[in-house]
């Protein structure tokens, strides 16, 4: 929270240095720089596979034995998120947007299902430490198609990058024989391109309603993947250089890889509200 307050103070101070004259348009339609920071509260569904034979299902948290967890991660956990927009062309038709958030967990659990990971079996009822960390990056180059006093419609091309790390540590078995304490790790960076569209309707210079959608599906040789990123929201402009945004974000990301060097699958779904403080100038 202190970090967000620091950002807000910086944005207000920095934005006040610009002597821009107010007009009837909402700043989301006119300003060159928009920076947002806040919290995302997603429900999560995380599934992964390695070497084509790993199956990670429901597991129980050791402390409260609640099977409505996936990999020991609470659905109600919040995560910091950050985004920016820069209209870099003189006529403000061209812009670039970036987004970032990360989630992670590390917990001791009792396995509710057998896990086979990279030829090592972790049995039902065994105690293990399971952890993972997901960082999601999005960079999107945009072009306004239609603009007006109260609206903006546009589209563009971008890429989502998924940085994924996961591990499990516990007593493992190979072919029914105990291998003692074993630790298995995986890490991968998965880029997935996308096309996208957005629309902003601002009936006043204070209120703006927006919606965006990114999509892509690809299958090349032994790699296939898909992406949906949908985000409707509303923005209220508190003062000239400071606003607040509330939106709902649904993100689904899946990739299957079947190569000699790596075989695996990643199926991630996040959905929930987000609250951001916006600085614009």
C-alpha cells in the first residue's frame, strides 16, 4: 500500500508540472501518457504438465485440509499489477501499451492425487512442498481507427509473455522404489502473439467506460496455443492528472509443446476485479 501511495504522490507532482489546458474530453481520450498501478483479485485455475505424463490435480493444504485449492493457492489472494500507455505519434493515433502482473505460492501440502513429474512419482498422502511463480507480460502496439469527442475505437498487434517456474520437493519413487527426498523443477518463458481491439466511451470529462479484447490461436509443427484476454471497466477522473479505474479481467492462456527437447502443457485461467490508480499527463 505504501508503494501505491508513493506512486500516486509522484504522479500528481509530475503531472502538475505540465500546464495543459482542460477541455471537454476525458483524459483517457487525449493524454499522451497514462500510468496505472493497483491490485488484481483473480480466481485462478492453474494446470500444467511436463514430459507429457505429469498430472497435477487437487491437493490439500496441510493446515486446514481444504480441497478447494489448486496447488495450495487461495483464490482470494491479491496481486500487484502495473500498466502504461504512451501515444507516441504526433496525431496521437499510434500508441503502445504495456501490462504486468505476477502470482506465486510456496506451501507444504498433503498430496490428494499421485503426481508423476519427470519420471519421479510422488504418492497420494505424501507430504511435499509445492511452489510456483507466474509472471505475465503484455506489450501491445495500437492504432486508433475512429476517434471523436466522446469515443475512441482501435486495434493492434501485441505479444503476451508468460514466465513460469514450478517445483515440487518430497519423497519420490522411481519404478516403485523409494528415491528418497527428491526435488523437481521446471521453468519456461512462453511468448504468444495476439491481435486485439478496444473501445472507450466517455460521456463526460469525468467518466469513461472501456472494453478491450485480445485473442490468438496458433498451431505450428509441434507447438499449439491459444489466448483470450477480455477486460471491461470504468474510469473516474478525480482531478486533472489523477483517476481511478475499476475493471474485470478474464485471461485464459494455454500452450502445448511436444518436442524432443521439451514436452509439456500450460493451461492458466485468471478472472476477477482489478482496482488501479491512474496518473495521466
